[in-house]
C-alpha cells in the first residue's frame, strides 16, 4: 500500500499555503499567506478563488463542520471554521460568505477543531488558553491555561475530553471543571501536532524532536518512530482509523495504525503544514509551505482469501490473481475505487457511485448497482449477504445486488464511526455496540433489520472493545465473542434461554479474535501466543475440560503487538508488529471432527479420535456429545480423558427413565441450574426440582417451590434438619421455624412419597 502523489497543475501564487480541508469527494478548500480562500477541483484541475480575506489576516487552520454529526442539520456540513493570527476565528460557508467573526485569543489562534458530533468547537492559541465554543460561536468555557503557547488540540471519540499540547507534554482534560487532567511527557522537544481517532481511540503526536508516536487513550506508548531529518509538521488519521499520514519537510509518509510505515514519498513541496483526509479515506490533501497543494491517493491495497489475491493497482483498476492456476484478471472501474472486500467466494468493490459484486469463479459478469451515498466507510461480508456502511446508515445487500434490509440504528449511533471491531455480521444476525452504553451489544436480525429477541441487548460488565460473531451452523449454533476494556475474552450464545444472556469467560489479555470461516472454532492472539479454541461452547458445557480444548502456539517472533487478520480453513493469518503477514497452520483433525459431529456421524468421530490419540480431540468430542445429548459417546470421550467422576454421573443420567428427567440432569451437568429447574417444573417433576435446590443448599428456594406446589414441604424440612444436625447449628431461619411447627416430618412417609413420584415418572 502506498500513496500516488500529484500536484495541482494550476498554482495561483507562490505564497505559503497553511491549511486545507475537503469540500466534497473531488474538491478541496485551502487558504494561505496570499489571503485567498481557494477551491481546487481534482476532476477538472481548475482552481477558483472563493473569497479574498483582508491583508492583515493570515489563516493558521481550517476545519470543516462534521458531515455526519448527530446534531448536524442540513447545510451545516458546508460550514468552515478558519482560525487566524489576529486572535479571531471566522465561520464561513463553502461559497465564501462570512457568517461570523469571533474574538477568541490574545495573539494568534493556532488551531481550532470541531467536535465529532459538531456540537462544540475548541480553539488553542499563543496565549496558552484552551477555549470551548458553541456551534454559533458563543464562549462556553475556558478549559485550561498553560504557561506557553498551545499548538494543537483534538477531541476524544465521545466528545467529553480534549487532548492538547503543553510543551513536551500531552494533556487530556475532561470538560467537567472538577475533573483532574491526565498528562504525560510524550516527546523530547515541543509537540506541534496531535490527532485522536474516534474509531480506534488511538492518539497520534509529532514534534520538533523529529518523531511521531502512537498512544492509547490512557497515555501508554504503542509506537515511536525513528528520528526523521526534520520536525514533524503535520499528521492526520484516516476516517476509519486503519491508516494515518505524517508530513515533514519534503516528506509524506503513509503509516498503519500500529505505527509502521507503508510508504515514504519525497515531494518537492517544502514543509507539509496541514494534512486532510477525504471522507472516504482514499485521498489526502496537503497544504505545503512551497505554495502548492499536494494530492495523494491510496493505492496498492492488497487482500488475500484462500487462493485469491486482490490488489488495487490504480485509482480505477483492480487486479485479481489465482495463485493455484496463476489466472490473472484485470477489473476496470468507471469511477474511483473506495473500498474493496474479499471473502465467502465473493469480491465486493465500491466506487464513488456504484457497487460491483463478483463471484470468485467468474470475474466477467459482476452484479452492479448504484449507491445513494458515495462515501462508503465500511464493508462487512457474511455467507449469504454483505453490509455497507455510509453516511446515511447501514444497508445489507444480497450478493445478487438486492437490498435485504435497512436496519434502524439507535439514534446515538454515528455511522461514520462504525468499524469492524464494533460491528459483526453473520448470515442470520448482526451485532452492534451501543454508542449510548459501551457495555451493551445490540443484536439485529440481518434478514429483517429488526432488533433480535425482544430488543434485549447483551449486557457486559465493562466497555466492549471488540465483538465477533461465529459464521457457521444454524441460529442455535450462533455465538458472540466479546473482548472488553481489560482485554478479557468472553463468549455468549446469541439465543438466550433465560431473561439474560449466559456470558462465559474464555481467556485474558487477548488482543484480537476471529472465528473460522468453515467451523465454529475461535482463534485469538495473546501477547506472544496464538490460541485456538477447537470448541468454544465447551465453556458453557463443561468448564473443567475447556482448557484441554485449547491449542497454543508460540509466535514471539512476530514482534510487538501482532494482530490476527483472519482464520480461514486450517490457517490463521497473523500480521506481525513490523507489518509482515504470517500464515500459522493448525491441525486439520478438529475441522474434520466438527464436520462429522454436525452430520451426527458419531461412530466415525470416535474412530477419528482413536486414530489421532490426542486428548484435546477427545475433550472436544466430550463437550460436543453432551451439547447434542448423545450420552453414550460422551461416556466414551470422558473415559478417554480420565474423567471417571463424570463418566459415573453420565451413567446415572442414562438410568433415568423419563426424557424430561434426563434433559434436566444434562442441563445440571452443564452447570445450567436455572434451565434444569425450569425443565423439571415444566414436566411437573416437583421432587427433582426441589431436591436440586436442596443439594445446592438453596434452602429458601426449595421451601418456596414446595409451598407453591403444595408438595414435599416435609421433605425440605427433613433435609434441612439433617443438615443442621450434621453441622451442629440451630435453626435461625424464621420461615423454616414457622413451618416446623405446622408440618410433621415423617421419613417413612417422605420416602414413600419420593418412591411413588419416581415410579410415576418412570411410567410416562
């Protein structure tokens, strides 16, 4: 991946151009020391003077009003804020009409930034003040005052904190006046530029020490660059948070979000004073001290899936290669390519006006349909359909080009801030993190777009940082993997059985996860290890054997911060800390076992495990057979891993005469006490439900059931008396005391009642 750079053919003057901002996909606004606000057209290569500012005004920064802010109204997206050296900032439309001039600082206003939702505007200046303004230019607060000039600022993703420079330090300050700021020494010299990406929450900084650095939102260093020849004068995140651009003297660098460099360009343009990304994330415009506007387009993006390799070789051309047959296809587009996605036997390419869908077995006849919005920010694919996210919202299409649904997202959701980390799609549902509550995940039906299961979200204890849906099997086999703020990995089934979702912890310190494309195996990266859960639902079936179903492989040679890019077939794709991609192979036997069990070929599954002689495979078979209620296979699998106690209990379950009794005991074996009790009660097996609670010492619940169903009250009192006698303690529970005086405990009567109920159950 690299930049393809070009200069505008028409240069009105040789004066310094200090700032630039995109007006549309093919137009850029700029201003410089010649006091003219210019509009540059990339299609016609024409330059138009929008307005001429007074000679005493020198612009320092230009920022466009957010195009998809929640509070944005029609027409506001054409509003620009221009800061200048006379201590003022001006609100101007794209036509050049000056709406308002506001006195802001003593000395120059060095920078000004709109919040991501467009409800506030922040300015910093030579006087060391950081001020917050309303959309209309009314002063809301003076957030802080530094002893030295503040050169740049950036808003947090939620818009409730502001990041700004203070000499060699970076400071994050809450808009709440009483909150304590977070500050840390970030560079060895003065920091000139900062940016904070709203999608990945990463911070970017550059300064006079000739370095750029990447930080997380807690001030922890993720990456520090080499020392460049000149100070870093500009930097900016791409809208989707996957890339960023860094500018210096005659230098433009394209970098990955992890920090390492994709490409380095050396344009003869002087210092790059400002970098602005287009809304679709494919182009940048750079304001140069040499009096030029530098345009750069991202090309040579590469995608791989199975035997196919896709490469965007130019603005309108895609190359596809089949590495097995060395077949080569060149796909020419009518318009500029914005996004490309490859997977599930389909290639989806989005241009500025159309969407092209190709089958991997035939690249000659694509499905083509027009798009309402030309700024698609994300493509997500599943087996039966794919999702496009643009400024208008989310749309799910079939691979035949038909619109499947337009889900109605929560009002707080800003489509331009969605990413593959907080949105996941499968063939029947898709999951979305709620922007109102970052601990909540909303499940939608991907065929209708309506909220799934009575709009009950998956509630987690901490903020959700990544979510991923399994891709295989029916809806009953659909699982959601969640990585939270602490990097802990959790698993839950999409179909909840009770009033809440059963969330189970799988592991800790997980950086990224991916489900297998062909089976329900889960892969994750944990610092220097690659972990593969051969059968993740084992966490809900039997936690004791979960550890035996996990495969670990050392990937310490992948460097710092490796990232999982996919899990296809028996291969996990890991991107190393330095940017190289590595394919890590795993055993093919778990995949074969999944296929055998899914088709109920239990005898063949047992023969496979006996042939391979791996404990992990037997453990997977044990969990799978319990999940599918095949107790004979489960007994053999547990015996193979030496779990004699569980073999004995499974044998006990098989001796139960009634189907409902066996189902309830299996649920209890899996640790689902509520499910077991509900199964017993629904089948009117009151003794089993009561005895279940007695065995678990849930005395109040046992007595409540006995009283409610008017049976076995004496049984509960009898077992309670035996328990208290054994531990040598008197009765202290008032409810038990009251019933003890009313109900006589006769063990012969109790045993007769139990035997009669078990006989009635066996006779069903």
